[in-house]
C-alpha cells in the first residue's frame, strides 16, 4: 500500500540532530527550561495540532475568526510536522484511504512505517505546496496558508535565538529539542499505536482504536476509533471518562463567544456505513 521512495536526507538529518539534542538535554536540566518545554508542548500539540491542524483546518469541526485560524496554524508549525496544507492534505487522504491502498501511514505496511518510516522514506512532498494544495483547496485559496506551508520551519527557527536569549543552551535543548521530539512521537503514535492497540467502540471500515495513553499524550487525539467513526466531531472523547482537553479548550472558546458552529457526536450515534472523506 505504501509509496516508498529513497531516503529523505534533509528530514532524516534534522530528526537525528533533534534526537541528539534531546539526549543532551538530560545533562542540562533546569526547571525553567523544563516548564517552558511543557508550556510550548501544550501550545504546539494541544493548540497547533489538536485545535488547529486537525479539528479546525482538516475537519472544520468548529469555526473561529480568520485571525485565530492563522494563529493556530502558526502554532502547528512549531511541531515541525510540516505546513498546514501538507498536514491537512495528508490527513484527509488518510481518512479517505484508511488502512487501505493509498493510506500514507497504515500499520498494515508495518508499525515502523506507520510511525516514522513514511516520513523519512515516503514521497517527498512537504514543500510541494502547489501539489498538496489540490488536496486541501479550502486552504489553498489563502495566500497566508500557501506561504506558511512553504516556509513552515521559520517560526521554529525564529524561536531559537529568543529561547537562547531567555535561558541559554538548556532552554534551547529542552524547549526545542525535547519538546519537538516528544511531540513528534506523540503525534506519530496516533498513526501507529491507535491503529494497533486499544478498543474499538464503533465498527469502522479501518483498524482505528481508542487508546487512553495516546490520548493523554496528545490532549485527546488518542480516542481515534471515536474520531474515525465521527470525523467531523470536535469532541473525540465521547464518554465521560475519556479525557479530551482539546475539546474542553474549544468549549472554552465557545463560552467566550469566539468559537461557533461546533459539531459534536455522541455515544448514541452509530458510525456511518462508510466514513466520509475528511473535510467533505
């Protein structure tokens, strides 16, 4: 099913440097740097990926003013998971072809492939903005998203001197290297672990599972079977005991009259016979 290519050397080298920096951070610990990393992890994963790239930009599960859409997209780039058009297009393709031929990252092609192999060995299209925009035409209409997708690495690069000024080498190692590495693996676990381990509440056409520990690492993204059954729902943790911080943040925005048109599924709803393509 997977479309393999040669080794993506730029991406591989960046990942290697980040992982080495994360190991080095263990020898430069400071509480200030650790807490900064935790805060940025929440901003990048909980805000940028969960609220932004995934539930807002990909599935349009709720609506916010355009300026906040842009802010969440910038937060998403801090994860180093690519620009908004690349991320959205890839995820919509995943829903359309989930665990079938054409899925960019299915564990049926191997757990390692689903976790990271597709990034370093798959087709190189992170910066092929025009090609990926065909799969995310709603984002491709905006010059801001086109620009951000091509230069998605700039917000993170610009943060490095600011973090160094604030806390020196420990701050850079923890708030960049450790934070990005943990965030990458947490998000990749949604692609790999939640299609292998956990419980299936809904009979979807794929292998998606609800995985509580991935949900904790990703602020609610681990309730993946719920999500594949109801892809446009802003709420992924459908049961009272399924913690979904991202959805609670969206509800807070609604209470502040910033978010509107929030789509919410419930446990009483059954999954559609064939899950619709994300973003349809």
